[in-house]
C-alpha cells in the first residue's frame, strides 16, 4: 500500500509529488472479522473469526468487527466461515427448522408447504393428500377415493361394498343394494 500526495507550491509552476510508505507494522486486516464466541470459527490463513454454518454476520459499523447471529426459523445458511449478512429462505416444499438451521429439509410425504421461508410443513387435510416428498400443495382425493386422517400421502380406494361419490371425501359410504 502506497499513498501518493500531490503538494502544490504556489511559487512554482510544477507540483511536488511525494510518495508515502506506511510503516511495516500496518497490515491489511480482512473485514469482516467477528467477535470470537461459540457462533464463530477461526480462520488460520486470514487470522480472523468468521461465522459458523447456521449463522450470519451482523456487522457493527462503529467497531472493526461484527457479531454472528443465528438464522431465524425458516431460513438457513450452510457455509462454515461465512461473511455474509443474510440467510437463505427454505424453498416451497421444504422447511428450515431453527434457529441456526444449517440446511433446508424436504417436507415428508403427506406434508406440504406452499411458501418459501417456512419453518414447518403442514399435514394434508382430511379428504386430501400431499404427494411427496417436497410437496408444495395438497390435492383433493378423487371420487372413489378418500382420506380419513390428516397427513395422507395417497388416498385410499373405497372397499368392496362401499363407494365414494364426491371428491374430497373423508370416508366411504355403504353401497345401496
């Protein structure tokens, strides 16, 4: 690092150029460095602390370091040594259980989520199913099929002697003789 100063002498037609070399004790300090604690990790190469997976940097502009904070529920961050200030939202069909989630997880069969940034998945309603994994919506059971409980991944066919006349049924009806 060299600084160049341009000194203008009003008694001369040409400016004086001076080159300033900083003392060797001044070294480049990579920012952001974070306060050492259980949410940070030490990088031997940079000689700085960075955020662990599941955390993001909250930079303090009044100091020369930041603080690692956990990602909130519904968001995740999967990089050790992270210097970013944001966490990624879980995609639709996935959830990030938090705080401090290090990855998103697919919704299990029978469960779904329509939105990004979800911390849980919802079970399919009675009369519906959520085909998965990673379902982004539930679907109504077709006529001839039903689901009698929450969280079905498929609908059950009507048994012999029963029928299901309408879509979205929660149970079969006895057949008329």
